């Protein structure tokens, strides 16, 4: 029995804590640095600002893989992608894996999923209600789904957007963001094409934000906001070169926000504790008094919700597997450093196919072919890639300077190397014997006929 279940057993039935309702809001390809609570005031997202003001912001939260379906399958199982059986893009979660929705339903919760699913039919069978798809945002059925719930049971709502996933269309919102106002990270060229592309990405974030506001309003209308744990996060980083599908912060850091007034989450609080989204499932199961299977690899962070200074992890572990293109990498991230081990040195760090087709990558490709990209903007192109990378994020937050050969960081490199080697051995995670070929052309993003 888990410590939380033991503590619940000490209460008489009349005195036991009321289990929280849970609303999980999942953005699709939203970088942590691309909304107001995490520092980007150019993006208009007032409801995310409100959620952070009323709750807790996690400054060091990470997905285990910056790839849509593997990340979502990790979220529902509490297991790493290489462990849950669906590590590559679009693979369905196999039957027999732990399932957050099924375990909460067994504990008395009504469970529903609305919007993007991306989990596979076996995983979806665990939900009482499945409202898949929707309109262009993927959020159009969120509120209607909440209104379907029975009023006499705790509920778990997995509400997943399509925003801000590519492809982008003009006029997504009534007042589009101006290209002049966007924040261009240093690993992308500051060109009109890139600025226009980022502006349309911002527009989809703003559209998502509107639906977040509608959900918060519905919880208020139903009178359940106080004892509803709202978690907002993204499945991976922005769909731009050197972001999504990488093991860097720009790919794996997620904008996690938690609000739960009745649970003691302090308004306006911020935590620097390291958290992985494989920790979400055991956290929610523990708070619900539900069974946490031994096969769950995450660890609950309820202590951080109560105390933002609580230490949760020393390291988070990150992985890259096939996503449109052949690649394999593993990484470990501490509060200060990231260590990366690349397995396939002969392939470039090509972004996902939808980003290859983007105006941003096509502008970068032209500049690269003309010899006009500076080194920090060329990282998607060269081979061979380094076998190891090591970054001091305190001095280099965008991870542009590989200090693996710098003697000043030799001891930190040794400890991070050992941490990753120990995790790989513990997890039984060898480099695959067979490589998966590219599914798309690396310059055009067009499908390759196999």
C-alpha cells in the first residue's frame, strides 16, 4: 500500500479527504517559453496568465520525449516511451499498460476525453466518454464534455487541443499577432518569413487560451472550481527547427501549471523542482486514493503542490526515438546541466516533417545553402553529429555552446554521464538493433514511398 493510501486509511469514512476532481488541459506543440506565465508577454493568453496567478507555475517540468503520441502515452501510463510500447510517432499504446483513466474509474471517477486523442483504441476504452476530434482547435467539445458528467461522482476530464500544432492558417483569431512583436529565439534566423510563421503560431496559442478560459468559467458555473485540480501542460515544445523532437529545453520543457485551491496550492506560487510528466499519473492516483501499479515508473509530486520548495527529482531523463525521421538519442537534465548522448551520428537533427515544410525551415534552408547561417542556427544540418553534448544552462539557457571538452565542467560531466548510464541500465534501454528509415524527405517534408 502506498504511503498516501495508508494515510487515507487512518481516517474514518466520514473524515476522509474528498478526492479532487481533475481537469487535464493538454496543448499540442506549445513551447514553455511561449506564453505569459513563463515570460513571453508578446503572446496574448490572459486565461493562462489567470491560471498561473491562481495556482503554481513549474519552471522545470519536462516531457520524457518531445514527440506527440509517445509523450501522451507516457502521460497516461506514468512510463517512459521506450517502456510503454509506443515509443515512435503514431504507434498505439499496447493493451496491458497501466492506464490513468482506467485506474481512476476503478476508484469511482467518471472519466472523459475530448479533442485530440493520439493514444490508440485500447487506451481510449478506459474512458466513460470519448468525444474525439472537433473543429480546427480540437477544443470545441471541451465544455460540452464537462456538462455530460454525473453530478454525484468525482470526475477526470482529459481535454486535449490541436492548437498550436501545424499547419497554420491566416486569420485564426480576430486580432492576429503582428510579426514585429514576436520573440525570435537565437537559434532561428530573424527574417520576415520566420516572424510571420511565429506570429501565426502565437495566434493558435491565443485561440487555445480562449477555450482554457471557457473551461475555467464552466468550473465556476458548476461550483466545483475549489476542489478541482486543473493541470495545464503541453505534449512537447514548439513545432519549429531545434525545438519539437529534440531533447533540449526547447523541445522537452513543458509549461506546467497547477491550480487547486482546496488542496493547498498557493496562488501565484512558483517551483523550481524538477518534474517529469511521467509523474502526473502517480500524483493524480495518489490524490484520488487509487491504486498506483508497481509498473508505473513516475513518482508522485503531491509534496511539491503543498510546498513549492520541496525537492522532487535530482534528474529527469529524456529520449528521442523515430519521429518522421531516423534518429535516436538519450539525455539527462539536472537543475543546471543537460547531458546528451546521440546514437546515430550520421543523420542530421532534422525537425519534424511539418516543420520541414514550414516557412521557417525553408528560409533556413536557403540561407544554409548560401552559407549565410551562423553556427548557432546551423544545428539542424551538419553531420557527423557529436556523440556527446553537455550544456551549462545557467550560463547558456538556449544550449548553444557544447562544453563537453571544457575542463571546468569535467566533474559535472562525469556525474551526469554516470546518471544516464545508470538509468539506461536500470530501464533496459539499449540502442535498437534495427533502425527505422526516414518517412519523409529531409529538405521538402514530402512523404517517401516505401
